[in-house]
C-alpha cells in the first residue's frame, strides 16, 4: 500500500481574462520510505504539486483530485485535522532557509515550535531532541546555534537547522522544494548529503523537487519528469538515464554537461518552456519536439505504464531505440 | 547599548545647543524691540528707557546676552516674562503637568486604538478591514482643531457628557476634562497608525516564515501572535513614535481650542503677545522633549529588533 | 484639473482616439474614489476662481440684524455672528485655503529640490553640510518650526505659508536627495559626466527630469497636509487674519457661536477642510501608488 497517492490533481488559478491551469492532472504514488524526485523546468508545476499535498497553494486556487495520505483525503480535512496532520505526518523543507525562519526570533524558538506548539510536547524534551538533531546534522556549537538569530548564521547552517526541525517530529513524508538551490555551491552537496542521510536513517518518504536531474538521480528511488503541469515520464534513475522513453527526458539529459563525454557544443532544447495554461490540444511538448509526428498535435496523450515505468508519448514505442543514450554514464542509486 | 545611548545623548545635547542659539537669534531678529514692548506705547523719557535697558540687560551685545541667557537656562533660570513679569521657569512648571497629562493620554489612545484596530483589521479582513480602512481615510483628513470643535459640539454642548473647558481638579476630574482634548489630539494619529499597522500585519501575514509555521501545524493563534503581530510591531513602533513625538507640538492646537493651561497654549499666547522670553523657553523645552522622545523610540526599536546593530551606528 | 492632465505620461502628439483611450485608462487607474476626488478638487478650484462672480454677498460685510440666520431663501447656508453670508465666506475661503497650500507646496518642492540637487551634485562636504542642516531642522517638531517662523515674521497668509514651507523642506529634501543619489550612481549619468558635460547640464538634463515624478508625488501628498497645517495656524490666530474669509479661521470664529448653540459656521468650514484634504490625499495616494507600482 502506498503512503501517498495523488489522483488526477488539477489546479487552476483565477486570472484576469479566465482561469489559468497550473496542474493538468498529476497522478503519483509514493511508497513508505520511498524518495521520489519531481524534475522539470520552472513553471512545470513541480513545486505546486508539493503545495497541494501540504495545502499551501496560493489563495484563490481551485484544486480538484484527491491527495490520499494513508488513505485519508488530505484535501477534504477540516482545519483542525489538517493542522494535526501537518504537525504529525508532514514536514517541509523550502528553498530559502532565510525566508523560512522568523528573523526576529532565536533559532531555538523555531526548532521547538514545531514540537511544542504544533504537537503539544513538553519544552524540556523537545529541546533535548533538537539538540541531538543539531549535532547530527553537523552543527559543532549547538548552544551558540540555538541562541543565534537567523541573520547571524550562514545559509548552509540555516538549512541544516531547517532539516533538523523537519526531522524532529519524525514525519512520514518529507516535502523538499529545491532545498539546496539558494545555498553556496560548496555547501550544496554537504547539505544534500545530510538530508539524504537523515531521511534514510528515519525511514521517511520524500517528495524532492528540483530542476536538476542529476541531483534527483543521486538521492531518489524514482523520478517523475514534469512538463507544463503534467508528468511526462516516471522511472528509476537508471531507466531514465540509459533509456529515456520521452523526448523531453532525453533532451533534458543531453542539455546537462557531462563530465565523461566531451561534446563540442552543449545541446539545448529548442524553443521556450510552455506554461500549463498555454497548452492546446495534443501533446504539450509538440511545439519543441524534434521527433514530432502529425498525430502528436491532436488529442490528449495518456500516461502509459509498462516495464515498471510510465511515459506520456504517442511515439514512445517507435522511438525506443532512437532515444537510448549510448554515452550515458553509469548511475548508481 | 549603553554606549549607543550615551552617544545619542551627546548628539542631542549638541543639537539642543545649536537649537538654542537659533531660537535666541530668531527672537532677537524679530521685529519689535523688547523695550518698546515694556513701555507699551507710553511716551517715556530717554533716561527711563535707558534704565529699563540696563535693568533687562538690553544694552549689551547680542552674544553676551545669549551667553547670559544660556547659562541661566542651564541653571534653571529661564528669565522673566515680559508680559506678566512672572518667572518663566515657574510659569513652565505650573503649565507642564497639563500638557504632560494631555499628551500621555493621547499617546495611550493612539497605541490602544490605532494599533488594536490595525491588528484586528489586518488579521480578520472582511467588513471590519473595510471599516478600518474607510475610518482611517476620514480620520486622517480631520484636522485636530476641527476634531476638537466637533467633539466639543457633540459631547460637551449637545450631550453634556463632558466639560467644555478647563483642566479639572482631582484625578477623575482631570481625566474627565482631558478626555475630549486627548481624543481630538489622538484622532488623526490613530487613523495613520491603524492604517500602517494594518498594512504591516497584512504584509507579515504573507511572508514565507508565517506560511512555514502554519505548514508545520503551529496553531493559527500562536502564529498570529508570535510571528505576524510581533514582527509587524517593528514598523508600527516607528510610526507610533513619530506620531507620539508630534503630539509635543500638536498639543498646542488642542490646548488652544479647549483653553487648557498647558505649555502649548502658553506658546501661542506668548507668540501673539510677542513675549519672546516665554517663546524661547517653551520652544527649547519642546525641542528637548521631542529629542528625548525620538531617542527613546530608537532605543526601543533596537531592543525589539535583534537585527539592529547599535555598534555600527557610527560607521 | 481634468482627468486628462493627470495622465502626464502620454506624449503630446497623440491621436484623438488614443487620447480617449488614455483618458479611460486614467479613469480606471484612479478608480471611483479617485474620480470623485478629481471632481471635488475641480469644483474647489472653480469655486475659488469664480468666487467674486458666484458669491451672493460680500464675504466681509454683514449686518448685526441678520446675525445667526438659519439657512433659508435669503442665505442658503445661513449667516455668522456678524450677519455675514456663510456660503459667500466659504466660497472666498476656498481661495485662501487653495492658494496658501499651493504656495507652501511650491516653495517646499523648490527648496527641497535645490537642496537635494546641490547635495547630490557636490557631494562630500556640501552633502554633509546639507545633511547637518536637515538634521537640525528635523530636531524641531513641524508645527513648532512654523510657529517660530510666524513669531519672527508676523502673522498673515503669506507669512504662515512661508513658515510651513520651511517646516516641509527637510522632508522633501531628504526624499529627493536619496532618489537623486540613486539616479546619479546609474551608468548613463556617470557616462555623461565622463564625457565632460558640466555639472549644471548633467543635473538639469538628467537628474532633474528623473526625480520629477517624486517631486510631483510629494507635492500632491503635501498639499493635503499643507491645507490642514495652514488652517491650524489660522485657527491659532497665527495665519490668515480677520476679516478675511478662511476655513481655518471660520472654524475658530465659529467656536463661540457653537457654544451658544449655532454650530453652522464651524461645522461647514470644517467639513470643507475635511472634504478637500481627503480629496487631495486620495489623489496623492493614487499618484504615488502608480509611480511606485511602475518602478517596482
């Protein structure tokens, strides 16, 4: 049984001159302890998918479809039940730790708030636990960190604090939205390693949003590639890397410079990303796809499952051989 | 912190010194000499005029007179009123309690009603929000003196709930007499403070750390108190401070309207009578109080916002 | 003032159809409240201009026999304690209120602009000197500064307007200085300087036009404050002197009548001030909001 099940999530945002669709039917299952990467360009709907799980979508947004966590429909919970669910089962790690912490409160307040105020735990036990966790995420001087204000700590330190706070409540599902993008390049991999380690240690499932396919491959069990508010392909990192079935996945892989293969020019995906609300009839990727056929332009394309993976492309069978990457580096994980 | 306060006090002293010179020089330059004021149009012999000039030290050069005045002020001697021959220092002492009571009362009203209205409007939204927005637009446009006259007309003349004039005796009498003036004085500031508080609360409500706290399952009441209202109080402190500091001078209008015997009405009367000794003294006191209030606000701000680095002030 | 003149950003040579469209755009940006404010200000300006033509009576002459008349056929809004026609006095009162506030705003804007540009252009010691001067002025509460200037120069509309302008200059100068300073650091101004253009030319051609929107917005916002403060000075007996018709003075003069049960004069004059100030502050707000929105 899956821990989280997204069933045909659609999200429309009211806009002058008609609603705009941001998600056009996202369906996904996450098993307990499983890490799934949501990968795509900005505007593809990956962050918005996370927010529908936490129910923090923008005000006025209309969401349809079901979000089942352990069989409970998150979308239909009342305020009190939603609050309990957020306090107990979910934890969020956002992009910018500096914005996530109240600038005028000490780090200690932020850490214990999620345990004391949200879950009603005693301050003493809460403080002991977050102290242990701060040490675990690699903070040397725990006392000083607890007594600091956010502006006195570096971005990398703050994100460790956020990770500690997220892990503290032993949630069943971690929602991570580009947790390393706002950090210095030198601290990115360190923070990512700590997050990965903590997740595995506590056996938490994770939805990991990133635009970086390689990074997702390193820490996730499966990866869902999003384009224009839809999942276009799901598979394990190994499957996607060696034999992508969707042209967009292939182009996404090619557009990343590889350390092993030297290419004279870096291939780029032609055209510009299409927003979900701009998509007409037919395949959303049709406007940029080098392998386009006439039938791609009419009728919605279904997500077809098979071989333990899924793809949303009319021509995936015909192109199977053509999309295989010969120079694909070995991927472990 | 202590060093910051000491440095600011030093700056305030310097400002006061320069201000005192400007105030004294301005009164010196003003048309109408003190001796002609003293003789009040009577024809007096040159000998009498000369003796008056010596008596009041008017025969000395400007800088010497300024020096005498300044050293006097520093020892608590503000000179003598030209109009009433009263000692200015004791005149001030008898007038200050009324003004102090009036401004403190008004400041309390600003904090209680302005901030509370803004917080409630910002947190709740809806019809209440619209009401506060509308009320603050109108309140802002009502001049203090018109609010005074309006309140007097409704609550003192028509309804008879409050006395029209005077400062009253005893604590309850004083409060009763000062209520309408304090409301009139506070009204425009309440409007501004309510508006800005509301904006600050709405902005704070939309910040990421607030939605992060909510997404962690922290109850709304706690988030509203600890994150939204507390953080919104930073800009609100500044605006409340500016408005409370402005009461120092604004009180003059209300004291004049309600014929209260504060230092504001003393200033107005003195300007009209060209009683420059009193004008100088009141102006200096007002500048000093204004400076102290502003200093207190800055210190308060540094206390509530940990990001303010007082040590870096001099840079 | 019409809705069209407020646009201010459209080029002069526009076709009539574009002009209509821009006019409609302005109306939409102003919103219903903004349009009402523009209409009110237009009516006030008309009243002030046409007061001698449309006022039914001489504002300064009344007869004791006709004192405290209730509104009626002869006197639409009634009469005051001297038997003077209130409507006529209100119409003439618009003149002193509007011209007084206009003088304050113009002088404050001029003084503030000059100080800001001088400080920005010369920088260094001059900038520090201007900064000290402004700090010193900031040490005085607004109203106290105005009262002191009146004490030196005497009472009257002109003196009161100058006094308030002095009190407003530091605020105007501080805002404009920061805007001008930001502008001066931009590449194109630096380039003009490197080309050897004189400071006067660069300031006039590049800095001034770029801080012009801020000058305009500041003036619009100050107008409401200036009306209130000017009326307050008149109320205190330090501004416009009797028998001149002025709203602030009328509120003050009506206070005695009000205590005797004739609130008409004070309330009408006060209401005029409130409506006018509200209209100007709405316009200032819209103007400021639009500029700020356009720059964000």
